[in-house]
C-alpha cells in the first residue's frame, strides 16, 4: 500500500517498533506530522472534489495572459494542480519526505495544493474532514494487515477514478 510505505498499524502508529522510523528525517511515521503528510499526499493525488465548486467572474479580468470576461463560469482543476510538474517533482510518487520542511499542506494556503479549495469559499469543514480521514485510515490499518494478492505489484493496482457527486475509485478493491 502507498508504494510500500505503510502496510500495518505497527508502521503507522507505533513509535517504538523497529519499523517505526520510515521517514527520511528519522521521524516516526506514526507521529502527528507524518499523519498530516500522509493525509496531504492522499488529498493531493485524489481530491474528492477535483473541480471544486464553479466560480463566476464578477468583472473582466486577465490571469497570466488569459482574458476572462465578466460573468464567465470558471472551473478550477484541483486534481491537475496537485499534479503539475511545475509545482511538484514526481507528483505521482507517494513520497512523504517531500513535505518535510515545507509549509504546504491541504489547508489551501498554497495554490499548489487545494483539495479543500481556497479563500473565503473554501471548505469550512477542513479540520473535521481531515480528522475523519485520519481516524478512518488509522482504523483500516489497525484492523487489517494489508497486502496485494498473488504477488501483485502496487503499480498494477488500478487507481482509475470515476466521477459522481464526488470522485471515487472506478474498480473496487475486492
Ligand atoms: C474529505 C472531505 C472533504 C473534502 C475534500 C471537501 C472539499 C471541499 C471543496 C473542494 C469545496 C469547495 C471549495 C472551493 O470551491 O474553494 C468544499 C466546500 C464546502 N464543504 Fe467540503 N469537503 C470535505 C468535507 C466536508 C464536510 C464533512 C462538510 C460538512 C460537514 C463540508 C462542508 C462544505 C461546505 C458547506 C462547503 C461550501 C462552502 C461555501 O461555498 O462557502 N465539507 N468542500
């Protein structure tokens, strides 16, 4: 799971096991910062609301050479923004070390990563949602030992997404 990063609660949560230190900076994977980085990376690659909520321009404006007339419906592609090579080195690689020493997280303070949107119409439930994701993830790791079947490689896992009110995995894991 996650390119070999985490496969059990031991790695996720226990600071005192031999498997505890996974991050390059020697921080135990189970500490608060590491959990935040994990949620950040998940939301970077798979924002559940990839096009955010549509905006409408209130007046003519120019954004980096693109003229946007007044009253234009504007969609912001958070999915693509989270994968822009101009912002991210190897964006699709699940490498949490990239966030060490970086101020970027999922809260929308940096436009390179906006899974909850940004600004005054950004998601008001960021803290609640992030806590629920962390809790769900922790319970999944606590209750199961995760492994791919039949010698399958994580690269063979179909991560294709399907659209709906929110995005979800197209092929189920079972
Ligand atoms: C992983 C969970 C969630 C994600 C990824 C998410 C993401 C988003 C996004 C991208 C937007 C649009 C922001 C924008 O266009 O700038 C939004 C808006 C909103 N979200 Fe969430 N959300 C989540 C959970 C929740 C939950 C649990 C609630 C309520 C309990 C909630 C309530 C809202 C509301 C009310 C808005 C509209 C805000 C406005 O238009 O002013 N969200 N959310």
